C-alpha cells in the first residue's frame, strides 16, 4: 500500500496565489519542495482523496491515469479540497473508454449537496454517498471510516481512516480532535501505520477550538493517540496542509520537527507502507 501526497498547501497555495510576502518570495526563489499546491493525495493508484482545482496538474506531474481511479473520498466542500466542476469532464464527449465506468464518491454532506445541485439527475457516471461521522463503508479492498472534523460547520466535514493492507489516518482539514474521535479510535482498536495531520498553522498558536492545527496541537494529538495504543514506534507521522502564514519553507520545517520524528510532506512525496 502506498500513499502519494499530490498537493500539500492550504487554500492559498505556497507561494500563495496573489501574495508577495517574504515567505512566498522565498518559496519562489528556492523552488523545489517549497512549491506546494492545493491539498490532495492518492492511495495506490485507485483511491483519490479530495479534488482541488490543481487535480489536473497533479495527474500530469505524477503520471496518474484519472480514468483508472475507482474511488474518490472528499473531506469537505471548501474549494481547495473540492472543485466539483472537474467531475463534469468525466463523461462523453470529454472522457472516452474509461477503465472505471462509474466513480464511487464518499463525501461530507456539504460536498454531496454540491454534487446533487450540479449533476442532479443527469448521468455523469458518478455514484455519490454522503457519510456521517463514524460511518464505515467497504470500497473494493479498502475499508473507509469517516470521523467528524472540527472544521467548516454546516458542511459535515470529515476526515478518514483508510484500511487496505495497512491503515492510514488522513486528517485534513481539522482542528484538535473531538473527544468522541479519540473514544472511537480507542474502542475500535485501530492502529495506524501512517498518520497525516493538519499543520496549517505550523508555529502560529492555534486554539483547540479552532479549525486547523499547528505543531503544538499535532504533538498533543499524537500523544493522545499513543496513549490509547493507536500509534506505535513504526507509525509514520506526516505533517501536511501548510499555509504561507506559517512560513513552510521545507528545509526549515524539517529542521523544526526533526527531534519529533515527523516527516514533512511535499508535493510528490510517495510513502510505501
Ligand atoms: Zn484546506
Ligand atoms: Zn505569502
Ligand atoms: Zn477547509
């Protein structure tokens, strides 16, 4: 089982689309891992997580065959995670000879509403299912559990446990986890081989009631997960979804978290589990 991080920035991208701050200028100057596009990952070659407007360039840059993707899970309907118009390209005459005929979509209630409003009763080769917190579905060889995110009230924002040959906790976007999330993970006895956590703020203080996290919040989430036996000494701890405000220059982030053993994501990072 492998996960590829296709986009690792928050909504504005890094460098941010219309920004001229010193961090963004530095990112442009340095290039490489400092160029971060909007949030998206893919598991193996067939389970896509989120659908930002950067999806097309992600496919081109990472040799991804869009027609072979079988499952799409959407965390919430903020545009950096869900650019629903792209789904309109997934039928004739725009797409032909697709290996996966109908794309199965599992998503927040907000994202499902957007799909229903846009594609309604027309046949766009989409099978969409809104998930509620703690719903579990089986999708081919994967088991997917939705957890409630502290993020975007009214959308039913979710983050996910994805189990294939290994188990991944993919937590974007969310603030500090709700108590019932820790309870669920403890009771269901999940153990994670990889966790990817929302690090939008980096070192800018983030309230535990807020909708994103930074290194401090992440460190406390991981301590709780460790306390309930959900992570072990081989769990890969990835930080992800960075805002330009947090100064996410890659080598600086690596230096910042090296003593914690966190892996700093970057666009194109592929981890084999
Ligand atoms: Zn986001
Ligand atoms: Zn900036
Ligand atoms: Zn969001």
